[in-house]
C-alpha cells in the first residue's frame, strides 16, 4: 500500500466517505440499520483470503504471508505466525479439527490453531507449463479450499485437486484430468486449472477450466465429482459455453441433488449429481461485468451477480427469479449470507441487502484509511462480520 499520502488527500477521502454514507442513509427508510464498527486492528499489507472463525478466535491473513489469531470480541492479537514468504492469497482460510489451513501463492500451510506452530507444508504438483500472463505451474490462484474433519482439499493450476490429511499433511491422493486426444494435453502441453472445491457427503465437487488451444483463445469449463476417500473420478460435466482464458473462478455450492456453479461470464448452471444433466441454467442477455463471485446459497435460495449491474435471488430448485437488486458495478469476492442479510463488496464499497427481498440496507466505504479497499470476502459468526481491508482487520455488527 502507498504511504505518505499528502494530508489534503486524507481530508478529501474523509469527505467522500461522509458523502457516501449520507447518500446511503438518505436512500433507505428512516431507522434503517447503520454501519456499526466493533473493532479495527492494523495489519501489514493485505491478503485476499477471507477470515476463518473457531470459537472465540478469528484468523486473518496478511500480505506478508502471515496468519494472525485475534480475539473475536476485541480483535486483540493472540498469536502471529509467518506461514509463507508469499501473500496468503487463497480465496479463504479454513480452521477445522484444531488446524488452520492457509493457501499462499505456491504452497499450502497447516498451523496449530492454538499456538500458530507450523505443522506441515504442501506444494501442489508442478504438472503443467507456464502460462504467459497467468500463473506458473502448480500455483494457487485464489483457490477456494474446503475441508472435512480429516482432510483439506486443495485445487491448483495444473490442474490438480489434492487431498491432504489435516493433522499430518500426508498426501492421501491427487487427482489429475489426464491426457485427452485432440486437446493441448495430447501435444504435451496442458493448460488447465481448478479454482474451487466443495465437500458434500462422500464427494468432492470441483470447478475446472481447460484450454483446448495452447494460446488459450478457446477454453471450456468443467464440473468434476470425485470420491473424497480415494480421489477416483465419479463424473465430469462440460458446461455448454466456451470462451477464452479462465472461464470459471469460484467453488460450487450444493443444494440437495444439485451442484450449482457460476462462471466469469455470469452464467449459472445447476447440475443434477445423479444424472449429470443440467437441471436449469440462468443468465441475462448482454452482461457487462465479469463475475468472480461464486453462487451464495442460503436455504432454498441461491444468490448470484448476473453481470448486468444487479444481484439476483433465484430459487435453487429450478432457477426462477425471486428478486433483483440493482448494483451498479461488479462483486470482487464471494458473497456472504447471514441469518438476515446478503453482504458483498465491489472492492471500494461494502453492501448489505436483505436476503429475503433484496432491499438495500447499507452501503459504506472502509473506515480509517486512505485506501478504500475491501480485500477479501466477508466471514460471519454470532452476529459479527469479519473482513480483510487494506492494512487492517475489520469487524462490524451484522445489521
């Protein structure tokens, strides 16, 4: 982050914040909830990983490769550990079975949740070639990791999915898509990557992009189902849309028998896990924005950024629209559902809407800093929302 900004810039930023908050308040009903900060703790640089909560501790990542354990109520630091020499830039931290898992650019690290002591370190297989302008072999490009009580599942560019034992770091299995006649792999070059995984029952569902031409001007997106115990591939579905580059950026969500995914081109697909058929799809004509946020599921509704300047609530069972909430730009991270609300950011501002009807409750800029960045997706627990911002960890009350 740039420092030493002249004082007048700070004054201007503060004035703009007042204007933004005032505009929000004037646009909502009298007595609407307001932004209520609970604590704010400075950190060095920022990371893209959303925080993780366990009991009375919340874990934040930093741009220096650190993981910091903080008290949920006050934000006071309990411990700090250097997990990696690179920024912790996975999409999310995970804490499970007493282990904090932190994915950085080239490695995933397991830490003791009580002390921060390093337990294991894992480097995903380097089984692809460098993609100019994208990433190096085996790199973790904002991966959405997931875990059960015994293992963490790590998607990487390569493409690979690795199952790692939480307590020991032992590799259980590694899935690779294999060579396929007629694509880049057949000529010894495989440009592909997995962006996100979701564990459901005995299955790990993963999103994968795959370049069929070495230049990446033609790519396809897959949803893959794997046996979580062995890594055996149950099935793979190619989505009915092709394009250039990385077509899918987020993890799936699972609703009953449906695996729901959302692409960069603002298309939503629900795949029946039993038949491998597309049960429904949703998109709007002429989308404007790319959408890195995945689908957010709550109850019988799934929420998506449709790329047309609006957030949609869809019935998860069949994809029909429940409500549409205007949103003039694009989400920059995954959306969060809480008991009452849907919370998301565009990077510079944070939005809260009622998840039942889409009514906007709040829009605010980041407090206390000249840089307005909301760097990560939010996380919530017990009425508190936690989020990485530029040079700080922030906690506020769920409106």
